[in-house]
C-alpha cells in the first residue's frame, strides 16, 4: 500500500512541476483594464485553438476505432469460414422425422389426417334458368313490374 501511495504522490508532484514550467504565474495587479481585456482575448483564442485540436484528435480516434473494429470483424469472418460439404437429399418418412426431432417420446405412429377437422360444404342454391321469351307476355305491363318488385323483396 505504501508503494501505491508513494506512486500517487510522485504523480501529483510531477504534475505540479510540469504545470509550473509550462504555465507561468499571472501578474494581474500591475496590468491596466485594456491589458487585461487583451490578455483575456488571447486566452480565448488559445482555448479555441486547443478545442479545435481536441475535436480533430477525437474524430481521428473514433475513425480509427471504427476501422479497427471493422478489420477485426473481417478477421473473425475469415477465420470462421469453413468449407461445408455438399449435402445429399435423404428421404425420411414422417414417423422417422418425428422420432429424430422428438427423440424417444413418440413410439407409436401418428396419424395426421385423423387430427384434421372435417368441413361440410354447403351446396349453392342455383336459380332456375328459364327461357325469357316464354315469360315476356306475363311480365309485360304493370303487373309484370309488380311481380319483379315483389320478387326482389
């Protein structure tokens, strides 16, 4: 534990030392208002430059990580491909297929047709086809129209 604590303390000391070397202390008390504003503008410009660099580096890192992921996927696919033998068609009865799928559970033959429902077909009512020429005289006039009207209801 003492080695870990010493290592953490050494990192902190090194960080403080590098910050004092790279960033000098600011003497703000002797500067006028205009000089302070100019210094703020310079700092903002530096911050913008650093943000742009950070964004560029971040985009490069994400692009590279995507590329690495794609390449690793391709490697995985290449390693995983094996030649499959040509399969031959085998005829199997329904009972053998059920035996293979369900195992020893099915001992007796299963009759699929026995489980099907039977549906009764209803015969359609066919209208009688008569010769229209025979009914022309009986359907003519108002009486014929009344018969057609009554038949429609």
